[in-house]
C-alpha cells in the first residue's frame, strides 16, 4: 500500500529519521517496511484515538515516513541528500472519514477544479479486515459483479485461482460508467486469520468511465499515479509534460499463487455511493494483449528516460529563447526611437515659416486678402447694397430727368 501524509503537504514539525519512525533498518525489504507501517498506522489512526492528539501527530509522522520509504525514487533521494531532496515532491493525502463536512466540501470543490487530492482508507475498514470480520463475496474467474458501495466503506471479494491460472496470470479490474471515485484493494492473509492491505490502486478517469486494475502477469507491471509531483507541477506548469510519465510507478506484487485472494472495492466519493463493476480474468485468454502491455510499458519507460534528458536541453533552449526575445524587444524599441529622432532632425532643415493663420486654413475656414472684398462685389452678385448707395443713385437719376424736361420745354 502506498500512503501519504494525513493532512496537507507539510511535513511534521519535528522530523525524525523515517527508518527510526517505522522501526526498520536501511536494508529492510519493501514488504518489511509495508508491514511496519500498517501496524503503526492502525495503532495511531485518529479514528481509534479521538481523545489523544499525540496519536494524531504520531500518525502523521508514520504516514510521512512511509511516503518516503515506500517510493523507490524518494527513498533514494532521502538516502542521498536527506529531507530537503524529497520535500518538493511530497503529495497530499487526506482521510475523508476524519475530515468533517465543511472541509470535505472544500476538498470536493478542489477535486472538481482538477486539483489532485489523494485519500487514505478509513481505519475502520482496515481494522475490520485485519480482524477478519468482513463479509467476503465470491468472484469466480471469468465473471463480473456490479454493485454500489457507500463512501468510506468497502465490498470484499474472494477470487479463487488454480495452479494453471496462477501460472498464466490474473487480472482484476473495476470500472464505473457513473465515473465514481473508488479504490481497488488487495489484501494478504494475516497470521491471525485476518487480511492485511498489500496493494492499493486509485481509480483514474479515462474517457467516460473511471477504472482501476491490478495485473499479476509474472513480469514487472506499472501503475500510473497522476498525483506524483502534482505540487511541483503546480509551482511550474511548464513541467507538467516532463513530469507526466513520472507517475508510472512499479507495482509491489507482480504474481500471486494458487488459492483464494481477497480484493475489495472502496467507495472514495466525497458524499455519495460509488457505482462499480468488478471482474476477474485469466491472462491465458489475453496472451496478445498481455504482450502488448509489456511492450508499451517498456516504451514508456524508455521515453521517460529520454524526456529526463530532453528536459535539460529544453530548459537551456527556453532560457536562450527568452534571452533573445528580450533583446529583440529592446532592440526594436531602440531602432524606433532612433528613427523618430532622425525624422525630427530632418524636419528642422527648412526656411519656410508657416504663418500663424495656417491653423485657420486647416480647419476648413477661408481667409481673404485686404481689398479683395471690394473688387468682387460692386453691387453684390445678389443685387444687394446698403441703403445710402441706393438713395444716391435715385437722386442722381431724378436730377438728370428734370434737366431734360426743361430743355425739351
């Protein structure tokens, strides 16, 4: 089982050596580390220690230590450089059964927005399994069972396989057309007659369904954990592509022997029941598919190594691109300013001084030169003249008429 911290991404305030916390040595096997964690997690789980705040802190410390030692890469980083090397890659995991309604609503909202939130399994479910008090339904090979499981509860199934089926390999898959969140769990038989959690797969959304599967095919099979390096990706969105394949993690168990094996579907929705269909298959009928899975995972692993090298090359090229882009912007601004100054200098080479009335010409009004008005309108084109001119002409006309009359008479 892979478990992370109880609440939030922060590590316990007082950090002790993870090996010391789990009471294991540096050369302990993965199974020994897993067993030590399960015992301590059940011992200090908040569900069993509601009135003991010290137990809650110890649980966080145990979960934090296991999150390092259960991951080969984080374990290597810690062994090499201590806590600082692993802090940036720690993921968040919460216990919904101990979270409260308000906090659960916030967690549901963040999950809806695409923030990866990993959840732990309720201590009640783990304790009942360890005590052997759970109801186990049979799930024959080649069949499927559908059902609905309440949130933070589990339905247990017993899959009995023969020697021939164990040799060929077994696949157990769970799907949900309702896109429910769930966990597929695998339990090992405990010496006390109960069942201890050995493997855990969180459902992943693919198309219009959510699914999870366990593949016991006699070769190393990998699972995709989409929350790996989620915090690092949030800090640097550009790294999302390069970190995407880092989520491919090796499964702890690659084969199982003949006998009855216990699987469970755990409801991981925030508020409602989880709808699911579980099926158990023998790989003998899927030999071509099994080989394709082996080949494609090998290609992904090679590609992951290539991307690790390419990321370094890409980062250098990106830094260089940003450098030349910044220079381009600066050079463009400088050239524009120089040309502007040049045009301004060119404009000063002139002896023509524009009159102040030039502005009047530019706005559509007309100007007349002195005396221009008299030559154009002796009487006015429209026949209008002032009253004084009219009376003078009439008097002059009348005098001439009177003189003419006297001469005629």
